[in-house]
């Protein structure tokens, strides 16, 4: 059975995965690039940081996936559904290289991009979306790519097997919080933490075996 995994999902100390307002000019609102500066510095992302802890975690983003599921607000800025030519932030060859399912209440026909990414747009609950992604993943794992709303919904539904969060030492104060309505994840997940010299803390959540 393929796993459902989350990687490199970055949150502030107060739990925000994005700032506000989200816009074409500022996809992460007032957070700017601060949530992902650790990742952009890694050799994996073409940065000039060391091939150390951050790099090792960042690379797992690309390992073993056959499909991705993301939310409408990760795919584009508010109002992208009104632009028939919008195909995401990532240019002609997006970094997913798999079928990629965009959850939206305003679906449109699939768009095939270069490099193996095809965007599929669907209105579906997490169970149905995961079923569609698994069918398309050819036995590979399914990545839940965010944003916070979608990650939270999949956690609520009990569908996440592994989650890698990155706690970034900034306080955003506003935006979209990951944790609202979530409690006692420690009951269902083994949680390990590793601090990086860069200042971020990596948290690995692994679903406990059912005994
Ligand atoms: N910190 C990180 O590592 C990280 C990672 C990825 C993204 N982000 C950021 O997070 C932000 C986006 O997060 P977000 O929480 O605002 O939104 P999101 O999770 O990307 O998307 C939520 C939206 O997706 C649609 N949707 C969700 N579930 C659905 C369902 N079951 N059926 C149909 N449509 C559904 C709805 O949009 P509609 O009703 O409009 O269709 C909903 O408002 C962006 O700023 C992005 O850049 C951060």
C-alpha cells in the first residue's frame, strides 16, 4: 500500500504556514520567503548552504512519489479560477513530475505540463481525493503538498502516514494556522525532533503501528 506523506511543510513558532494577505505579488503574504529560507539555502534547491541536516530533509520531498494533492490556494493567488490561462506558479515544467490533484470548488479540465506534471482539478473530500491520487500514482506514494487548510483536513481525516514539519523561529501573528482544531497528534504519531544549525527544527511524525 502506498503511503501518504507530507514533506518540508514549514510553520512559524505560532503555527502559521502562510502569512496574509495572499496575492500574486506576495504568495505568502507578509511572511514573504521567511518560512522557506532554510530550504532555498540547501544544495537540493540550488542554494549555497551545507549538505547537512536541512539538505537531507529537503531531498525527501522528491523520493518515491507518484502523485500530489494540493489546495486551490497553493495552486494560485485568490481569483486564479477566473483566469483560464493560469497554470500555477511554477512555469512550464513544474517540480512535481507526477499527476497533481488540485482541490477546488471550481474545477476545470486537466492541464498537461512539461516534465510529467498533469494538473487535475477536482471537488472531492479527502478520502475521495486520496483514492483518485492513489489510482494515478502507479504504486508510488502520495504527497500532500499543502497549504495549511488541506494538510489540516487530511490530518483530521486520519489519512496522513508521515509528516515532516519544519519549525521556523519567526512569529507571524496572522495568516493560516496549521493547528486550529487539531489535538493530541502525539497519541497517534511517534514524534521526533532534530535541531539544525540553521536555526530551524525538523519534526518527523510517523503514524504508530496499530496493535
Ligand atoms: N508553509 C508551507 O510549507 C507551505 C506549503 C504549501 C503552501 N503554502 C502556502 O499556503 C497557502 C495556501 O494555504 P491555504 O490554507 O490558504 O489554502 P490551501 O490549503 O492551499 O487551499 C484551500 C482551498 O482549496 C480548496 N479546497 C480545499 N479542500 C477542498 C475540497 N475538499 N474540495 C474542493 N475544494 C477544496 C478551497 O478553495 P476554493 O473553494 O476556492 O476552490 C479551499 O479554500 C499559500 O500561501 C501557499 O503558498 C505553504
